[in-house]
C-alpha cells in the first residue's frame, strides 16, 4: 500500500521531465526537415526535398567567413580555457589558496551573471581597450564564459584520480612537474579533452557577447545568423542551424564517451 503513491509520484515526475525535454527539443527537430525544403521561405512540413540551401550556405563567402572565424575563435578559446582551467583546478584541489571561497565565486561568476549584463560590461571595457572585433577580444571574452564549465569538468576528473599515485611518484624522486606530466595528466586526460570540447561548443554557439563585441569585418556565425533574421529569413538559416546542431551533438557524444572511458579506466586500475 505504501509503494503505490511513491511509484505514482515517480512516474509523474518522470513524465513531466520527459515532457519538458520533448517540448525543448521539438523546435530543433522541426528545423532539420525545414532545411531540406524547396520553398524560398521556412515552411513545415516541407513540400519536397533539396540540398540547395546547404549548397548556398557552403558557397556564400559571407557565411563561410563567419563560420571560419567562429571556428578559429572556438579553437583558440578551447586551448586557452583548457590550459588556464587545468591550472585553476589543480590550485583548487592541491593548493592552499587564501580566500578560496571568493576565488571559486569568481570562477563561477560568468554562470551567475546574466549574459546581457556581462555583454554590456565586456563591450564597455573592450571598447576602451580597442579589443572589439579582434581575435584577442573574442578569445578573452569566450574564455571567461567557458571557464566555469572547464573547471567543473577537470575538477571531477581530479577528484576521481587516486592521489596516492602522484605521492608514490614524488616519493620515488620525481619532481612535482614530472609527476604531473607522467602520472596525473594521463589519468585526467579524458576530462581535459571533454573540457576542451565544452569550451569549443560554448564559444562556437555564443550569441550575446559575440553580438556586442563584433564589428563589420569580424563577425561570428551567431552574429551573422541574427543579421540574416533581420533582413532575409531564408532556409539557409535552417541549414546553418542544422549544421550547428550536428556539430554540437557530435562534440557532446565524443565528450561523453571520453568521460566513460576515463571512469572505466580509473575503476579498472583501482580494482587491479
């Protein structure tokens, strides 16, 4: 008698959670078939099938320039955010930082502060420093946005890592730097790669701050998409959105399998 209300409540919670997920995913699912429609405007269901809009996207120099610019910024952001995030994570786990709670709050700040407020503040600072529209400005802004996700991902790997292995290397005469590169780094590498993928996705898909710090010559792909919505709502937008969705899903799948391989490898070493 006591199990029925619990089962019913769990079923209701699960049903509500799945309904929310479906509600959020339906717009994305509808965009994909619309990108293959032959009409010159967005229409669902599509009246036929064509790859014309994908060909138009990959042959348009403006779209390609924005895409390659976003890829370059995302790649640099992933490199910088991963290196800095790894150092921050090591300091939080291994070091004794004065004012550690305040430092942790600064790290998660970009998640707490609304993006529009952060974008306005970034624009005011970068405009005075003449960083708007520059690669350095984009990388700096996107690195700050990606940093919380990078740090959280690497922290999870460090907490799963058996610190006794590092202590054993140190007791055998290895320097702290050598112990990190030969013992710690290989063990947490799946988490580092996952963090880099997260940073790449966050930078590549970021629209708000990119809109504020772009200029006419250096526009990210999300900024280009916003401009196209204002002047010409064509199925090219659906094609670009489909490509972005596919790349994001691919990166998440790679990160998921890397995380699973890292956890299974850690479990095998502990049981062995």
